[in-house]
């Protein structure tokens, strides 16, 4: 067994530890180009959507377009956010 994780405001090793919960992974309806997958990933990880799209496009090209299949799978698996 181990020690429990510190909660907000608790000290861990002489430093204060704060955890910020992430937004749930959802496809975004307002920041989408095709299905909102990259926009949803950007919101979840607090990144710029343009950087996520460029990175995803480069990864798709350098993996012999396997990213297209991954995108379709993510499109089917990640639910759309209800606004």
C-alpha cells in the first residue's frame, strides 16, 4: 500500500500541491472543422486547437495516414458535448 494522494491545499514534501480537474473528454460543437475531435482534445488538455490540429496532421502524414483511421475511431468513441 502507499500514501494517499494529497488533496487541495495539503503539503507534500514541503510544497503546496494543488490539483486542477480537467474537463471531461468530449467533442466540441463550436470549435470543429470536421467532427470536433481535435477541438475536444485541445479543450481537455488545455492546449491551442490550432496546435493540436497541426500536430495531428503531421502525425497523420508521418504514420502513412494511420491518423485518419484513429480520427474516425475517436469520432465514434468520444461523445459530443451538450451545450
